[in-house]
C-alpha cells in the first residue's frame, strides 16, 4: 500500500513541476522575460532547481528531490563558489563533515 501512496505523490510532484514549467515558458513567450531581466526564470539550470524544490516539498520520499538538487549543485558549482566567496574554502569541508556524520548516524540506527 505504501507503493501506491508513493506513486500518487510522485504524480502530484511531477504534475506540479510540469504546470510550473509550462506556465514559465508560456509567460516567457507572452511577455519576453529576458527583455525584462527575468530570463533566468526559464534557464534550464533553474528549471532543474525549481523541479528539485517541488519534489522536496510535495513528495514524501525526498530522494528524488535530493538527487535533482545535487545535480543542480554540481552543474552550478562555479555559481555557488562565487556566491560564497571566501566562505567557500571553509564551507565545503564543513559540509562534507556534516554530511558524513549524518550518514554515519543514520547507518548506526
């Protein structure tokens, strides 16, 4: 029965993602978002980020959203490092430590 519920929330998250992406593309066609400085809304990397967030919010099993978010982060590592500036040299080791510790705790349960 859990699988049925998993399918339903997958359908929900997918449908919402498709509606949001469709609305963004339609809005871009009607109002030329790039000319208004909003072209980033229909950038394919950001569409991946929006989809990841939608899956994290609407799907009970967060694994798909986390994988999509990780793919987005890998594709945009330059942007992330640029935004973090000097902090990035400390943040990456700290994130690795925290993720490693969390995974270890989950393993021990």
